[in-house]
C-alpha cells in the first residue's frame, strides 16, 4: 500500500495507520532509500539503507537507529566494515577492510580503532595489541614483513617504553625506546658478534664496543701517459688490484704492512708509537685518529692472526723475512675490535719494498728519465758539480735510513715519501645497518737530521698529519 507523506514516499505494510512490517521508503532528497522492516512507524529489525553514490548499510536497526550487527560500505573511500554498530556509528567489535589493502580486526570506539585489535597494513606487516584513537598505544607486538619482530610498549603509534626487537638476521635488542628509536638503557647482541650494553641516544650507542676495524696502507698511484715507453722497464704482469680514492687528490694502491720486530737489545727501554683509532659515534659518526703511546707489547695484541704460533711470534719465514729484508715477507693481519669506542693498532710497520713493487719501479724509471734529460742539456762543470751533490745526497740518505745487521751488512729500508694510512669499518653485516665512514691519515717518511755531535740514534723519522 502506498502511503504519501510530507517527508517522502512509503510503499509497504501499514498497521493502525503506521508503517509496520516490510516496506520501502524514499527520502525527499531522493539520495537515501530504505527497504526493510518497520514497527510502529519506525525502522526496526533487518533493513538496508541505499545511497545514490553507491554507499549502503545493511543490518540491524532498533527504533529507527542503526544498532547491532551490520555491514557498511563507503563508496567515496572504498572501505567496507562488518561488525557492531551503536547509534549509527561503528562501535564494538568488527572487521574493517580498507581500499589500500589494510585490514583491521578488533575493537572500535564510535568510529575509531580503540581497545585490542590486529592491524595488517598494505606492506604485509601485522600488529597485534592495544589501540587508542586509531593509533597503536599501549602494549603490543609488530611482525615486520622482512622477519623482524618487536614486542613491547607503544605511545601514539611509536615504540616507547620497554621493548624487545628480534631481527631477522639474528640480532637482538632489549631495552628502552623513545619515538621509535633506542633511547636510554639497553643491550644489543648483533649478528656480527658485536655486543653492546649501555646508554643509547636517538638510536645510536653512547659509546660502541665490538666494531671490527681494519688498518691499511697505500702509496700514490701514478697514471702513466699513453706515450710513456716501458721498453726498458720490465713490469710484472698486471694485477687487478683496486684503487682507493683518498682525500688528498689522488688514488692510492695498497702497500703491505708487517709485524714490527723490535731490537732485542733495546726492547727493555724502547717505547713504540701506537696508532689509536677513536670511533666518535656520538659526534659525527665517523672514525678518527687519536695520538697515543704505549709500551711495546706482544705484536698485534688481540688480533686473531692465524700465521702466529702459540707463543705469539711470527712463523720462522715471517721473522726471517722481516729481519733479513726478504721481498716475500708475509703481511700480518691488521684487524681490531673497538672497545669503548677505541681500537689500538700496535707494533705495525711498513714492509720493506719488494724489488718488483710496481709503483716504486715506475718512480725509479721516471727518475732515471728525468736524470738523463738533465745531464743531456748541459755538460758544464756546474752541472757536474750538481750531479755530484745529488749523488752525495742520495748516498747520505741511504746511510741515514739504512739498517745494519749484527755483521755490519747494510740492509734496505722503507722508501722516503708519502704513505696513506686508512682505517675502515669491516663489521659484517654493518652494525645497525650502517658502516662508519673511512678515516685517512697522511704519513711522511723523511730522513733523520743528524745531531750536532753527528750521532744517529734513529735510522729515520716518520711524520704524520
């Protein structure tokens, strides 16, 4: 039966001149339509609201209000909800499917996620725990798509308070959080073997323990011009050794480091220079060199060098090579673990140059060519005297930096000039996903100036800057 009304049009059952039973009602603005059950003139029971834009509600109604269980679809956003309603709003327990693929199942408080629930976001991450005003708030756990897992406290959608993070690579952190970062007291066991227990500031440790740092030496790489002739230079077969870019305006090629073997006659009174590396994590997150001194201890103390025997000495081949100046002396391992932000590299020296070390062979060849050009320009007495002075100077330098055995035999020493010292972070995988920037130091080897009495206490002098 059609019953015209001032506020719209109704077609359906009527009882005592009131809508009752099943009926359809079209609102005056024609945007809303209702079809379903009525009682005493009010929507009551099961019904469906239809909207012109495609949105709808289907479910329970009580005395004209959406109340109970139902399904709501919003055409403007594409979201769909199935669950409990109160006074026309999403309230109670239900499931919300968002258009972007996010899924929430849990409790609502008048339209907002509140209480306990489970949220699966569009990246596939799953959170189970407490919510307040749509946000993670309280105690909960988050399962990351990459396998990481966090369990602990949340404040306004961020980890804050006490929490435990288990990483997919096996690393484990337990401690305090603030604004989603490690903050306060906490401990981490990193998959690289590094362990830190202490204070954290904005996701970074106040001081670090356990980073693996490696020291490396190199010399300037000389790029030969295409027209340079090497007919008189017998170069060994090229090796694909990588070049290292330095902050000094040139690339460097590796130069070997060896174990420092002190003079046994002077070991009781000798002190060695220590190259100490500071990890300034709290102020710039970089490696830096710090000058320090210390007494001569067992070579490379704490370094797991497989070529050392149980007494801490090098192999006979190593020791013989270092003392006698053989070209095939074996480089030592130069890796140390940082302790309290520092790593000390002890008893390391530049190796004696091999006669076939390519960079020095090229330098020698260039010096020979320059010398030939200089002598060919003039044969005057002045030029002869100059050449004699150069020869005397070279002879003097070799005396100053040369080393002698007990028998008095002169041995070669390291070449004068510039060497690049570099320390890199070798922690693998990188600690907290980031390796420290490389630190560089320029080392200059110069001849020792003789004292006024003519005595020479040291074979040569090393300057660093």
